[in-house]
C-alpha cells in the first residue's frame, strides 16, 4: 500500500489580472470571468520551470520529514520546459541534494501529474523505489501567444509536488487508488504546443469543452469505482483546473454533493500539469479536507489524454 506523505506548492509573486490583460488584447474582466471563471493568474518573470519545481518539491520534502537520500525517484510532469537535457527532474534532484535517484520528465499535457503519480505509485509498489517525489511544474507564460485573446486569458505559471511512499498501516483503505488512464489520439491536434522553439499554445476551445463535458464524467466515476467508492463518499474533488465552467460541469455530472470542489482556477488560471497538485496542496494547507478523506484527482488535456485516481488526503 502507498500514500501521499506530504504536499508542497509554489507560485510566482507577479499577479496578472484581467484588467491587466485588457491593456494587452481586446478583452475585459466581465468577458473573461463569464467564459472562464478566471480572475487572476501568476506569471514567472525570471524563474524557470526548474525553479518553480524545486521550490514546490522542497516544501513537500520538508513536510514529509525525509532526508534527500531517502528519495529514490523524482518525476516532473511538464510540457513547457525550454530545456530537454538535463531533465527538469535531474535539476530538481541536484538542487535538493538528492543522490542517485532515478530522475525523468514526463509529458502528458495537462494530465501529466496524475499520470506521473500513477507511474511513481507503481514503482513504489514494485519495490523499485521506497519514496518518490512527484512534481507538476509549468511556465505556461513561455508558450503563451499574448496576442490571442482566446488563449492568453487562460494560462498561468506554478508548481505542485507530492512525496509518496509506503503507507505503513494495515487494514485500512489504500492511500493511492488504482489509476484510470487513456487517450484519444484521433483528436491529438485539438490541443497543441507545436512549432520550432519557441512554440505557442493553441487549442480548439469548443471541441475541448464538448469532449470534457460530454465524455469524461463516466471515466472519472470509474476511478471512484476502482477505489471501491461511490462519488457520494468523496471528501474532495480536484479536477484539472482548465476552466471553471468545465470544472463545475464535471462536478454536477459526478453528483458528489459532500465533496469539496477545488476551484483554484479562479486565482491561478490554467497551469496545465501543475494545476492538480497546486490545487490539492492548497486545499490541504487550508485544511478544507480532513486527513484521510478520499479525494478524486482527475486531469485531462492535450493528446487528448486523461488520468485520474482516488487518494487519501494527507
């Protein structure tokens, strides 16, 4: 059995408001809020993806009370890193003094963190590592087309991290439930980061909205079933923070009235692979979900891909 031992999150200091965006493109606060629910987002000026990832990971490591040498695996989910080699994970390991750990980056778009969490969970269960550091980190401002009002209003920067390892208890529910994951490659071009570096984010927004709101609720429900739960037993739900309308639509379809619904997108925008751990870490930090409560994590995005699991709140 495995569980999340601790979480950490980090966001840059600079806040970009809807009014700020209105000075850059033809938009306004009311238009953005009505279509996305977003009020502000954080933008990294000098910090890199590695800087964001390291800051969040350092907090998670400290919260877990582990020494760096106790981490055997570091995985960073990101799609916005400028550098390919060395990996962001290797940079994080170096900055935190983690010796000899397996370190690699994983790109599954906005579903990156929940995918990375599952792969790390499998590694711990298989005995390949005793403890793993799983990070979602994005600097989406680097890949934003600031002249495109449809996409520039969505994106923000940030990172979230989790330390996972053996549960150490017996007889109770598993701390990290079975993953449900997959993709629809026939729609692989609906969300894009294409072109010579520096690529720009682009998507067919209505196609994405229809796909998420008409097809994904049954898959999210399957994650609950695989964990032996009904949605009504959930203590919290953390969907990928793509758009508040999408998050709220999925929550209504799931019908989990007792669950606390993460809505960090309002303050942070869409931070791609960072959005799930960032939102979860904030909920835990504010103790909005009690320790041990089941929380559904479910993310979706470019690929088109999805991945999710039920975890017990640390």
